[in-house]
């Protein structure tokens, strides 16, 4: 693990296996961190925050982020291979993602020296008042297994640009790429302790991190139940918190949509990344007049999905990342069947030769889904689509919003009126019209309702890593009455 610029063994002297989901066999050993390591990492982060890191100008901080982005770009292929092996994400997607990740470091690196306070034209004579935007201190970044480096980047880039230091805990299911990232922070020349990495389990590493008195902010991405728990722990210490949680996003297809595009959009929304994305369009809401035709086209396209080794560039659907997740997906398929949903595709573990011994679930499509069913309400986090018909805009909005989540939504229509109206009425942090699953370092991302608090990416995200100080300077030199407020 990386603590204060040194690679150290865990205090517990224990390691655990990281599994390759394609082979279902261990391929790496990961240090099992504990409170003792967390305490050291936070001490190192605090020391860096008060020392070396603070001494750097914002421009110099930005230059380091830029250098880091260059190193990630140079190592993109290697990082992509590690990530594909450790978590089963497609190499085809990971190459693109790793080539794109540097943009976050360039963007926030550029922003580092544009964080400005304001001079307030204060209403009191003889006083000069201005604000400073200051970093929070030590940030605990806790990330899930589904997109390890991208989701860490969304936290690390703005946190560091704002002048904070970080202790990062990756998911116990996909920690290996974090070590490769850590090496690049060192290579870029970040002072020791600015970025620390502690691997291990949620209760053993995550909780001591969140509850440590020297952690000023918790930046968490994960499931909503864990998020709720994390929020509660952080509340006890009155810490800043951002939460990026789960979703049950609706992909809504109207009868005036370009159906070729819409079919591809719905398939990409649920089967890309094996459905293991927070933004998965796991509910397809289809206008009743095109429902039958659309389902046939959906089945035709979904059936062509090539499953297999994620390291093969032609694979389209890879394995499920973890064994518990694999079992959870199969459980939900069973529940959907018991609830009376009609399984039109898949609905079982994949038995294909090219899937080897990995944790594969067939792309699965349910029709006859009633919005009240569990399969229509709970996050499956796998390649399982619920198709629900609707009759008009009002009904589409009602069904789409009838969920505790509010991460994203897709709308397929040729009508600009409908696109604007739907984008206004949908309770979701992101609405895509005639596209799906697009993200950028420039555009804010985050959830409404139970999908989270705060935003990542875009200019505003850096505000979540800053606090405002108001400075008052008397320039009149006449001491006021000490017994009344000035
Ligand atoms: P998870 O909530 O199980 O774990 C996330 C992280 O929290 C892991 O690092 C885990 O070790 C840690 N953790 C677990 N228990 C903890 C505790 N008691 N205290 C502190 N930390 C703890 O989530 P997961 O299964 O790794 O990831 C999948 C979930 O993440 C899905 O619900 C998905 O929707 C969500 N997600 C959200 C976004 C987003 O940006 N909104 C992005 C990706 C994934």
C-alpha cells in the first residue's frame, strides 16, 4: 500500500486474493489494510497537507496533475489490461476509457490556478472584506469495483487541484489497478503523502477512514445502502460528503423515435459493461404502439452480443466482476420469473464455450414487467432489462420517476418539444436525448434522490472540495463600541 510516498506491507501482515472474473481464479494478492494502516496514511496525508503540498503554488499543483495525465496516457494500454484482468471490463472499452481519463487531470489541472475568491463591496464603511477559497484538508476517497480508475479519477483530480490530500480506498474486488495508478503519482513527482492508497474491506479500512477526526471529507461511490451507512458515520464527525450511488434508470422510447438508433441505445444502456454501471438503463419504457415491434428488434440485436474473454477486443459482453454479484443477478432473474415477468431472452448463466469458467450471465430481457415488481424497482447491476409499456408522456414520466433513484434517464424522440419537456420533468441528474451513456470531464454528473449528493466532473465539482473563508480588515482605524456587534 502507498503511505507517505513509501510502498508498505499491511500492519496485519495479511493479504487476500483478487479474482480474475474470466477464469474465476485468483490472479493477484492484495494487502489487507486495517485501522493501523489507515491511521498512518491519514497522518501522512495531514503532514503533506500542512507541509509540502501547501507550499506549492496552485500553478505548480496543476502542472503535476498535467504530468500525471501524460503518464496515464503513456501507460493506457497497460492500465487497461490490468483493469480488464482484475474486473472483467472489456479491453475495447478500457482502452478508450484509459485514453480519456487524462482529460480529467488536464481539465482540473488547468482549473487549479483559477480558483479565485471575491472582493465583497461590503455595506460597512471602513472595512475591507474578501473571500478565499481554501481546500478542506484530508479527503477519504472510497470507490466501487465497477469502474475503478475512472471513478477514482473523478474524485482525485478535483480534490488535488483544489489543494487537498487524499487517502484512497479502492474496492476489495478490484484493487490492483490502484497500485499502478499509485506508481504514476510517484513518478509524476507528487510530494509524499499527497496521495495514499490503502486496500482492504469496507468495515476494516472504510470505516476507520470515515470516522477519523483528521478526515475532512468523504467522497464515496458505491451502493445506496452502503452510502446511507457512510453518510451516517460521516455525519457524526460533521464531515463534508459527496455520494455517488446507484440507479434504476429509465430509457424511454417514443413512437416518433428513430428506432434503429433507439434499439442500439437501449442495448448499450443495459448490456454494455455487462450492465454493471450505475447509469444502466435497466428499465426500457416503450410506447405501446411500437412495443411489439421494438421488442422484436431488441431481441434481434441483443442475441448477436458476442460474449467471451474481456481481453479479446471483439468481445461485447464480458463476465460479471464478482461471484456475489453473479449470484445476486441470478437471484433477481429468479425473482422476476416468480413475479410473473416474461423472460424473452437469456435468463440463465451463460453456458457458451467462449465463456470458459467465468461468471457469465446471458443478456436477459423481461417483458410483461409491471412497474410495481421488484425487478422494476431494485438495482440489479447486471445485464437484465425490464421492458415496460406506456401510453403517453404523462404515464412515461410517472413510471420513470416512480423510483427511489434518480441517476439518469434516456429519451428517444424526434420532437424537440418532447425532448425539452421530458428533460425538465424527469427526476434524474443526467438526461440523455437520442443518446445514452455519454460522460465528459466537462459536464456535471450525479444523482437526484437516493442516487446521491453532490456532482462530479465539470467546473462546479471542484466547489465540493473547497470551503470559503471570509476575511474582514479594518481600514478606518477607529475602534468601535466593544459592546455591540459591528
Ligand atoms: P459497495 O457500496 O458495496 O462498495 C463501495 C465501496 O465502499 C467499496 O470500496 C467498499 O469496500 C466500501 N465499503 C463497503 N462497506 C463499507 C463501510 N461499512 N464503510 C466504508 N466503506 C465501505 O458498492 P459496489 O458493490 O462496490 O459498487 C456497486 C455500486 O456502486 C452500485 O450500487 C452502483 O450503482 C454504484 N455506483 C455508483 C456510481 C455513481 O457514480 N453514481 C458509479 C459506479 C457505481
